[in-house]
C-alpha cells in the first residue's frame, strides 16, 4: 500500500506567478461605473507578484486566495494609483510641444502626449486645453484620485 500526500490547491503567496482574468471598474468620480480594463472576454493575464507589475497595495488582497477563487475588492485612491497631485497639472509652451510632434500634428484636448524626460525616460500627459501660446497637461495617472473595484478570477497559481 502506497501512501500519497493529499493534493492541495495552490494558494497565492507574495512571490506567486498568477494566471487570471481581472477587471478594474472605476467606482468614484465622473466616470463611476465605467470599466478601465477587462480581460474576461479575451485572453487571461499573467502577473508575477512582487515584480512591480502591480503596486504592493493592489497585490495584497490577492494573498491567501486559492487557485479557482473568484472575488472582488475595493481600493481607495491612496491604495490604488494615489491621490491626484495638483502640481502635476502643468502648462508647456507650444514651441516645446512642437519639438516632440510630427509637423502638422493637430492636438486635441483628451490626447495622450508622450514626452522625453531629462534622464532619458519617457512620461505622458493628457492634454486638457490648448491655445496659441501654451498647452495645459495633466501628468497624473489616469486613475489617480479614484476608488477602484478589482474583480478577479484566479485561474492558476504557481
């Protein structure tokens, strides 16, 4: 007679590699009720916990859940993408804007525009308004200042 260890369902740990479907729904602000991202109708996502793909406060509610679990959790702005920072709403000159654009580019409020950082990196801002001399950009993350609901279907845990 051979003794076998009982099979256990994998549990999410701080270093787990996950396959999951997830949906992020905006719960506050003018866009309340709208979906920011949803993988449920397509291919599942993968997530390596602790690697910086999600913030630690977004990963924490996953810990301890078992493969096969379906659940939701709510994140306050500070636990999601932070509060909105008014210092990240800035005016740039039209000449600076044209340095980063193709000739004859038409800018429209709502456009996401990418800039080069002095350290060689890239950053993006949403154009809020534009006139002959300047353009006003919001460099906050689009989800900053918003309460979010995250729906999870945990398909695999390694």
